[in-house]
């Protein structure tokens, strides 16, 4: 049993929340066991927030948008937590990770909590810590969880699998209606938001909105929700309230359709299966006998002396024997 006091966390104590997140992020087995015990205890107090994923190419203004959006939510009486999913090093860049000071005003708000993701480890590990941190923030009373991804890649798919609403920020110029974003990622989006729609870029943003609308219409959407395309200026605060209104529209429609709880239940099941696969891989790679076999089997497969299937069967047999 851990000596961690749960009540301060449930009362919204930031130090208690930070301590619990530190246990979640720790690589020590004893800390991870404590963290899992805490997570079991907070589960009945979690799940009451709206989880929003925010993605976009570098330079699109994610930090500025999150700060403006977060401050609007706080003005509406919400408590906001900002988390990041990024397996890269802070030295290499990234918004929250690169410099938290970009959200200097938001970080000073009493009802805001900003937490970068760990700076090392594979994407799956970072995503796991983000999921667990999200539960802790909900238990601490945060109404809206903003999960930011840095760059465009596998992290987007991870985040889309843990949030209720997935938003992709776009730039107003360029002429390419998909702006370098992979089709698969756009298909994940519940909304495309064209940021930096101010000054000389207002006209460009309107044209881009039409392009994106046309592009979105080419995609098949099977859910109750038709993804929307909106423009905003995070720098000037334009249309930030309307974007929150759109998220609320989605939220209430999903509740009415019974889609909200079913989506979260599906995400939890998929997450369980992903963890099982990761644990199996860890078991394989930590097995001494398997590690000793792999180089010779790889050589045989490369030389065409055996099939990949037979080599895989030998590895699994060694694991179970």
C-alpha cells in the first residue's frame, strides 16, 4: 500500500497532483506500482471532463491557440489542464516541451495546469503516461483536458485514440487543401481550424476554408457528426468562443446519440489490447533465451534458409518452454 494521501488530490491540490503524475512518469517499478494503485482509487472520480486533442504542423500557432482557448475556458468558469504527447527531446523543439513560457499568461492562471510529457522513451510509453495523467487531472477537478501533439505523425493517431474531440489546426496559405497533412489524419479530425486568420491573411483564410470544406466533403464520415471547418485568430482572440461552442455542440450531440460513452469504452478496450501487445513484446525482449536465438534466426531469414513464420514460431516456442 502506498502512503499517498488521495484526498488532497481530489480537493484539487496542485502539489498532490504533481506528485501523483511524477509517480506515473517514474521508471522505478515501486513507483509504477504506487501509481497504478492511485489510478485504481481515482477511477470513480475521473471521466467527467471533455478531452480535446489539438494537432497541427509546426508554426501553425498551437501554443498561442491553446493559451487563448484555455483563457477563454477559464473565463467561462472551467478548470483547464494542458498535456503534451511528444516522444522527442525538448532540445529538438516542440511547443509545450520547447518552452512552456509561450503560454506564460495561461501558466499563471490558478485554474490552469500545464504539464509537458516526458522527454524520453518511445511514443507508446509517452502516450501511456499521458492517458494516466489525464485521469489524475480529471480526479483533481479539471473540466477540460487539452492534449497537444507536436508535429504530424504517429502521435496524432495515439491522441485521437484518447480524446473525445480531435482538432487539427491549419495555416491560411499554401493553396494545398491538405497542407501536407496526411489524409488519414484529416479523416481523424472532428474539426479543422484555420489559425492566423488576421491582417492580410483574412482573405487567404476564407479561401483555405473553402478548400478544406471541399476536401472534407470528399471523405466519408460515418458518425453522427459532420466535421466542421472554422477560422480563427488566436493572437487577436477572434472566433475562440465560437470554436468552444462547436466543441459543446459535438459533446451534447454525442451524449444524445449515445456515442460519447461508447467511444470512451471502445478507446479503453483498444488501449488494453495495445498494452497487452506492448507487454508481450517486453516479455520477449527480456527473455535471455529468446535474445540469444534472434541473431541466428534473423540471419537464416535474411539468407532465405527459413521462413519468417517458422522463425517466429521457434521464438514463441522458446518463450513458452
